[in-house]
């Protein structure tokens, strides 16, 4: 016997939502020199959320353009686009397709397949609703923050360098943080 779970989210509406890139950010961070974190983001990205009656049946598809990477250091960004890292020419996008939404200990989790550099791995994003509301232009919007940690080497991002002081140049754990605002599409 299976049990169907539904959840009530204040302001939730059924429909198709598209990301508002001017009010959203696809960011990441990782250890650098073993002493601090470097942060970056992708400037060009898109995402679509399809929300049915049951929020736990929501689907998400998203992609970020690798060539749009920005870590505020042009030489580093250029290096990240090469075959040492993302190989933007061969693999122009990072893609995510959800495989399920669930609640665990009161927290929303979005499971899915993340593809980086042609390698697809399952990931789980912790998903925190910011809420829903209308903007001054008559659009209905929803906001959320999503976060996950991945091992970059799992995706073929293996470039690194040993340091004279011991350790390595780059950490393996990459924290991906998404600040999202999406608009409900009008029929």
C-alpha cells in the first residue's frame, strides 16, 4: 500500500514558470590554496519549473552557459573555459533535469541529474522557498534558494597543482548556490 503525500504551500500556483535572470544567480564556491574560497557565477542561464496540483510532482529543467563563467578574474575565467576544466567549446552547457521532489525532516529536497563536461551524476539540492507574490508589472513570481555540494573530480574536473607549502591549489568540494526568482507564464 502506497501513501500519496501532498503539501500546502501558501501562494503556490499550478503552471509553467521561467527563471527571471535579472533577479536570479547561479553561483559556486570552492577552496583555493587551502586557505580561502573563490566564488564565481554563470552570467547566462535559463530554467523552467512545471508545477502541478501536487508540489511534490514539480519538474525542473535548467542550464547554464559555460562560456559565461565569471570569477572576477579574466585570466582565470579564460583558463576555466579550456580543456583543463570545463572545455566550453566541446561542452557548452551545464545541465540539470529533476528526477523528483520530496520532503525530509520538514525540508524540501530536489533530486536530479546534473551534467557537467558530458558526465551526468545524481545530485540533491536543498530547496528553501522564499515565497510568492506579484510584481508592479502584473507578473506573479516565486522565489527560492537552492544549494548542493558536488565533487568536481566526479565530473572530470581534475586539474590541480601541488603547493610548495603542502596541499593542493584547488579543493574538490564545490558548493553550488542558486538564488532563484521565476515568473508564472500567462496562457
